[in-house]
């Protein structure tokens, strides 16, 4: 058989792609679609089956490209010498009931169609059989199913281990994930996969952990609306053996950039920590905290207690310079019938830094008030970051260890005495809170007062040893943070207004009385104003008049007084965005100094045009300055606001001129 025949090219392409995907143990659906193109298939049929009825051939080719026979065709084309004869015999007969949706097939089923190639087919079919997941579904399959159908995972990297399982960074192969509308992914999708259980845990415990977390996720997803501060599952996968016992189980979530602890402690070398130095940065942090507090109230209203709220379980999702925080990890969460006093639940055995005092004392009960304690500790921790960044987080940790009486646990509380079980906030933390308020007051008195009110409400109402005193309204912390957010919003707004006022005073200072000023509009400026009113080109007589004034020696940069402000013909042309008038003034004018700043704008013409985002006018001015040897620096003439329209085009234009 010639090596350049159509079927050989297909075979070589499939074998090469399979060899490339050997480590995956399967060929993704999207790869099949790329290789089995219609032109190559039609060429193959023309060469091998020239007498096949045209309608029958068109039917088979359409079925291949409608995904009904694509996978079957790929398996057969990979082994042309053994399988093509059977495939074409089957095509001629038109009696086959084989379809892609029936894969994998038993040998007895395919023997009548593929004869001696049937055993080989049954082995090779597994290379192109991979499961297809669907969003928001619970996939429960037998152990044999995932032996026959490969998991469509093309990359898997461990991120960390927790109490109930291990989290991986995975990529779902193209063509193996359906959304709710039935659309298939054309690109690989990165997700977080939480695999429950490990070698040292029993299968029953694995099933219990998965079942509890999956039920909590389903309860949150079934709520009337979804909160942006919560992490929702994408789908779940459960494998059962022949005895119907769970062998493995996984939950798939959106993949975060990092968690809050990693972000605030600077553990992510490839991702910069959230900014905190400016007032607007701190407003954004408070806004995200407010979002987290509201999400926690949403969880409580769904009769769910999280029980493991800590910075490691608050995920950071970054996109460019913006970021969002979401609550995750419902492994210890518990659903209750009523959030009242008599329906609390027993705490877990592990004691964490941010957990409430009643978790340590097995005599007491934990409930939604325990989540409030954890959230209050997280708020203090975030305020420390808002003060000094990563350095502030470390300072708070050191303060917890200062003069500590009880060093049994690394928590925000300690026992008052060895005899009774009452606890109090660590003395070092109380002292640090006082220093924190003073530090914020050095920036702004109003900001310091806001932080003081917030910390006082945390210490007096939430961070109390008795859970009875903490049984506040579910939205208590949200309301306190929302009040702080409102204050920060007013501070940011005032700062913006102040900057605008200063900018206006800088660009429009009072007239300089030390320099003579023409108190009436000059003839040239008057002609320029008439020009812009009479149309883009101006009349022929008006053009001649302007040329005469320029030849007479009138300068287009001379400042004159017009109505209540100062202007010049050049600035008038820029203001009206009149390219024709600007070219006329520059071409016919004499001794034009484009480096001289206007007393009104305190900037030269190019800077005024650049700040307005007028690219075409900037090109005219830059060309004139280049031809007349006028120096130009990018820092002098670029718009001050990088968000100005056409900023990048103006920057590139000036940078090109600098190189010349």
C-alpha cells in the first residue's frame, strides 16, 4: 500500500496523536474532530470504494461528522491493514447497528461486523473512550465503567491535603465537559478536584464525608439565588464496585488563584498580594470582607453551620488587578433543622487558630455563633493586613504569643484561670488592637474612628467567651462591616473630589498679572472662531484672510482674552478638533513655539491634545515638532490618566518620535 494514500495519512495522523497522548491513555474528542476532516474521508472513499452508491456514501460521511460514527471510524482507521476491509464491507452492506453512543462494545456484538478484527477492536476502543461530564450533575458509575471509559483528565497536580481529602489542580480535556445548555468545551478547562479519603481512612468514612459535603453543596445550589461570596460545585463523580460500595468520590470546583492566607502572608511567589496602601485599596478589602460576611449569613439562613471558617478556606479569585473572595470547603459543615438555641451541633475534635472557645470545651455546643467568632477573628486578621500588609499579619501573630498564659493552643483566646473554664481574648491581641487604631488615625482621623468602632463591636459583642452573649442577629457582622464600607466609600469619594479640585486649580490657575495680556480677541483668533463656525474647511475668503494675518506676523500661539477665559488660535483648533485649521496655522505661521505652555492649562499644545485622547491632532503636532527640532519627552506630554481614551496610541506615537 502506498504510504501517501489518503487512508495512510489518516492512520499516521491518528497514530502520531495517540503516541503524543500516551500518558493520558485516551484521545480527546476534539482531537478526533481535527484529524478526521471531511476532505480526507471523502478522498479515502473515492480511492477504496469508487462504486459505492453516492447516497449511501454521503449518509456514512454525514454520520461520521455528526459524531455518530466518528469514534468508531477512528478506531478502524488506526489499523487500516486489518480493519479497513471489514469497515468497507460493513459500509456496503448498510446493515450495521453500531454507533458511538454504544461504546465500549462486547466482542460478541462486533464480531458479526468486523470478523477477525473484533478482539483487537475491543482492546483498542478503550483508547478513544473517555467519560463526558455534565455541569451540576452527580455522576455515579460502576467501577467497570471507569475501567472501560478513561477519566477525561489531561493534567493533574496536587495542591494540598486536608482533613477529609486531597485537592488537585486538573484539566478536563476538550470535548468532555457539557454545560447546562449542552454545549461542549472546545478548550481544556482547569478546575479544582477534591478527592475524598486516603489510604489510612475507611471507605465508609470517605462516603460519609463526600455525602455530607455534596449534600451541603446541593442545598446551597438549590437556594432561590446564588451568592457571589460562596464557592459552588461544578459537578461530582462517584465510583461504586459490584457490591454497590463507594470506591472513590470527587467534587469539582472552580480553581482559585490561592487562598487568603497564602495571599496575605506572601506565600504566592507568582502572584502579588492584594494592594493595601491607598485608601481605595483598603476600601476594596472592606468591600470583600462585607461580601464574605453576607455570604456567611446566607449560609446560616439555609440552616447550615460551616464550623471551619479560616483564611485557608477563603479563596482568592484574581482577574487582572481585580479580585474576589469566596468561602469554600464545606467538609465539616452541618445542616440543622433550626438555628435556634436548642438545635446546635457538636464541634469537631480539631482545634484551629480561628475556632471558637466552645469547640475546645466538649461540654458546650457549637452553632452559628461559633462561625461568627471565627469571622470576627478573620476580620481582625484582615485589618492587620490593611495596616501594614504582610508585616501587619506577622505582627498580629507575634502579639498573640506576647504574655500568653495558656499556650496549649494557638488561638485568639486563653483561659482566665486554671480552675474555671472561662476564657478571654488574649491580652496581646487587645494591646495590638489599640495600636492598630492609632496607626489608622495617623493616616486619617475619620478612618481611625471607623476602625475603632468596628473593633469595639467585635470585642464587646462577638469575641466573648459565653456563646449566649454571641447569639446576635445573623447579619450583625455584615451590618457593622457595611457601615465601615459606607464610611470608606465617602472617604474615597472625598479624596477623588479633592484631587479633581487640585487638578482644576493646577490646569486653570488665576491669570498671571505680571505678564501683559491682550484684553480683546485678536483678529487671528477671531478669524479662527469664525472658521470653526462656518464649516470644517472654512470659506475661500476666510482662508485667504487667515493666511494674510499669518504672513503679517500674527502668531497662532499668542494668548488673548475671549469672553471669560484665555485662549489662542492653536488651542482653539485643538479644542474644536479641527485638523484643517491646525494644519493651516502650522504651515503658514511663523516663529511658532509649541513648547510654550498656556497660562490657562499650564501645558503645551501637545499635552492638551494628548490629555483629550485626540490621536490625529497629536500626529500633526508631533510631525511639526520633529521637522523643527523641538525636544519632546514622553513623561511631559502623555495624559496624566492612563485610562484616557487612545492612551496607548499616543504613547506609541511619542515613543516612536523619541527613538528618532
